[in-house]
């Protein structure tokens, strides 16, 4: 920011980049919260799929052991 205005760089003039819109703190925090929740949901889904795969793999390799009773 120079003299109370945003600086327009030569590359922005050449490419015609749209002006950046200002966000309020509330909008920004809401957007960040939604992004974090989405990432968390994706991670949960991945963990669920992966744990199912690992259980199947473990069960294939596991051997039944009959323990003697006392």
C-alpha cells in the first residue's frame, strides 16, 4: 500500500489480473473454519477406508491359535 492505495504491479497490468476483493475478518474466519472442517472430513474418510484395508490385510496374515485351558 502506497499513499493509501494498493500498488498495481506491471505484471498485473499485462495479465489483466482482477482486483483483489477485501474480506472482513468474520468472512475470513468463517471461510477458514469451513476449509478446516472440509479437510477434517476428508481425513476422517481416508482413515476409515485405510483402517478397513489394514484390518483385511491383518486378518489374512493372522493365524488361528487355540490356547489350552487350565
